[in-house]
C-alpha cells in the first residue's frame, strides 16, 4: 500500500550521503562538525539524512569545513540535486502508483553514466522488446499482476530512453545467461523472435556491450542474483541495485559496491566476448526461427 507521506527524494538523500561521507573522512563527529559550522546538530543531521534542502552556500561551507576546497563542480551538482523535484521527468505521471523503491531506481538509472547489469534468467529490462515485456508482466506468476501490467510495461519501455539520448546515451554492459535465449511463450510464439532480433540489433550499438554466459559454463557466483551497478559523474558514488521487478534494494556502502563490481567482472570473464556473443545470439535466431 502506498504511504501517504513521501520519503525525502532520492537525490536529496544522495546529497546528504556525500556530505556525511566527506565529514567522516575529515574525522569529525556530527556534533563537532555542527559546532564548527555554527549550526545546531539537528540541522546538521537532517541535511545528512536528506530531510532538509541545502543550497550552494551551505554546501560550500560544509565542504570547506571538511577540508575540501575549490570543488565548485561538486557544489553546483549537489545544490541542483538537493532542490530538484522528484517528479522532474517522464516518471512524474506514475508517482503515487509505483513503489518508492522503483521510483528511486528509475531516477538513479536516468542519471547514470554507465550501467552494468547481470541477470541469471531473463533478458535485462533495458534490452527487452515490447512483446517480451508484455509477456513478463502478464504472467500469472508476476507478483504485481493485479491489473497494472500495462502501466508497468509502459514504464519499462520508457526506461530504455537512457540508451538513446542524443549526445548523452548511457553505456550499458549486460551479462545475460544463455538460458534466457531459450525461453518460449506458447501463447505468443513470435515474442522470442522479436526479442532475439532486438538483442542482435542492440549488440551492434556503440554504447551497448552484451556478453552471453554460455549454458555449459559451470554454476557461477551470481546464478541466483540479478544486479545493476550504476556509475555516475562526479561527485556521485556508484550504487548497486539487487534487482526485482518492483525496484530492488539499493546498496551504497563502498565496500559492498566494490565487492559486487568485482563479482561482475569475474562473471564477465566467464562469458563469451562481445563479438562471439553477437554470433551466439544470431545463431539462436537462425536455428530456432
């Protein structure tokens, strides 16, 4: 059930997180930092939790107190993010109808510079064809199949605009289990043909790298875990989503992000190179259809 009170917007929470990490690197406790800033500790804490908006002057003051000088790029980025309305995008039409977790994921995905996605069983959402998306959300096994499949399908397709923005397209690196290429939909036999054609097309795009994890590769570490690693421009740290269809769980801890990034690279080493992955996709398309 949708809560009546929205949590602080995800980008404002990100601003607070960056400021908190900067304070901690400076070795300052919250109370000591607030004293140096001549603020009460309540204000300090609420900024770090993303409850309060914060402007450029206060951000500059905080960073300088933490020993960070002349980083005007970071000041501008954080000030803009802190004051950005969460509905400033195509997703505004769906606010209040989708989970906060999914909304946060969509916003972060839209701001990513690079996305690395690993899925052990299905084609990742950013690469799904329209028919495939409809079949996924119309499945009786889908946990949210209560008359909302059309809306969720539309959202998934809208998310793909990040791959096609002129001059600012996200670079996507996707690791896909070969098992996902073998799926069939008896009620819609043309779906996988459409999907494999789209995958073959996407694999040729300069900002998209697709690697297929062959069916004969031994079980690997992430076999039961879908994850998306999102990287951003300065000053934002990378974040990881442990994915599910309703948005997943976001992990921001630097150690966890680093460990999962290493896991992604290890899976990539098991996968076919990009050129051989394109050949494998085309082979499935030609042999089965």
